[in-house]
């Protein structure tokens, strides 16, 4: 039995369809979701979402963070940003990393919330670069 997958960005519903499995970049590591999964709510880090039909990856996309709600029947991804592989570029990742590192350098070390947000942007930009490299090399 498939799991019903929904991917939602702040602007709209991006995808809604059944898949045999979805692998998401959870903050603690990659997490596979199959039908019957235990309920969970997890934070997402920047990384690749992989959709499976049987043992085959049918679609992949980059997510820049967010949350996922998992139930035995459904996986709903609430993403900050989602990019298709065709929209990924190393140059954009490097640009985002440069901007994020500059912003991190400007943060007052006593402002823990601002520092955490800046670190999250740096990590997301690094994950974008890694995603481009992984998709280009087929890893």
C-alpha cells in the first residue's frame, strides 16, 4: 500500500500523490517513510527528498528546511522552499552560502535566536551545493 505524500510550500500545494516510499532529510538524518509508519513530527534540514515507486527513485527535489508530519497513511511536508533538480545550480548555492556567511559574521553573539537562524541559512546553502553535486554525480 502506498503512503499519501503532500508537499506544501508557503505559496501553494506543490505535490499530492501516493508513493511507495519517500525519503526526507530529517534534522537527525535521512528518514524513510512507508505506509504504516509511526506518527511523528520532524524538523527538516536542507537536502534532497526522494520519491520511490518500488525500488526506483521516480522524483527528487531539494528542500531548504521545514517540517514533516508523518502518520501511518500520510506524509505531509511543509517546506520553506522546494526546488526541482533542473532549478538547482552550484553558482546559486555558492551565492547563498556567501550571503549567509556574511550575515552570520554580522550577528551579535549574544543574540542566540539570530545566530541560530543565521547558522540554519548557512547549513541550507551548504546542503544546496551538496544536492547539486549529488544529483550531478548520481549519488
